[in-house]
C-alpha cells in the first residue's frame, strides 16, 4: 500500500494529537528504522524524508566537529550522521540528508516524492519504542510512552541555529513529557533561499531521539530535561 504523505503546511494547522495520530499511522504500516548506531539509520531517514530510493552513501562521524562542518551532496548522494551518547546508551541521532526537490533536480522527477519532515521520524521512533515495551509486557511504561508529545518544531534555515544547544525532552505545561526534534530545512527550489550558496541549499538536517532513550523515559530510568550539546567535545562515542 502506498503511503499517504501529508504536507507540512497541512500538519502545522492541526492540533498536536492529530499530527501524532497521522504520523504514528504511518509507522504502524511497517515503516521501521534500523539501529540508531548503524550507518543504515540515516540512510533510512534519507529514503523516508525524501520519498526516494536513490542509493545514499552515509558517513558516521565519531566526533561532533566533523559532523558540524559536513554538508550533504547530491551526486553522488553523500549524507552524514553522528550519535550522542549518555554513557553507553545512544540517546540522539543527528542526520544530514538531501531534500526531495534537490534529488528530483539531480536524478529526475520520478526519483523522489513529497518532502517529509523530522518530526515524522520521531513519531516512528516513538512507535517502535512502544512496540518494544509492549513485547516486554511493561504496561505502565507503554502508557507513559504513548502519552509522550512530539513537538512540531519549525525548521531552522541556518546551520548555526540547528547546531545550538537544546533540550531533547522536557515536561510541558500540560504535565506531559515532550520531545523536541530540532531541524534545518533549505529546499532547493525555494526562491527565498536562492541568495544562499548552493552547498547549503537542498538540505534536511534532523536531531532525533532514539528508541532506547524513549524507553528509558517511559520506564523512569532517565528524567526529562536531557540537554544535547553539539560542541566539539560532545559525547559521540559510548563510554567504556
């Protein structure tokens, strides 16, 4: 069955619960993600967000400095990834991938579909976490994970903003745990961005919570309020 893709302008006009329902419905159709520490993770993110099957070459960095200075390119399709750890647990994955319109401009109109956005991936991660908790028969944790709200953060257009410090999770005024999904979006065909250099156009960057992190939140093993930093000394390898 072909997935239905909802434009961001449509999603931004909906209440949060409706957005979560639509995104989780897509995850329930079997769109699952690889292990967050594997090179396949951001490759899957690229394919999902751009609705493309164009083969991507992914580099995982073991330091934040290299990730900060990396820029995806379309031909060949080169993308980049870094993982943030708390001890041995991967808590966030950062991906730099190409937009669907830049892939179409490079490879042809039929090679990419409508653009999806970073909160869609976080919804899939949340659904996977819930599924794993259900398999563990952790009823209380399932309920807590199900109540987590995924914020529909408006994308940045500058790398400096995307790479700023942020809260991965927090407790909102509604008393619920919220997940942030900071991102950058510079569509290739956006005429407002034509003044920008080509190397920074046609980009989608995401910071994404991981399945282990969401499960730890649901089980109470970690408390909301985790701060993610992207300085050169960020923890991008597991502690031994």
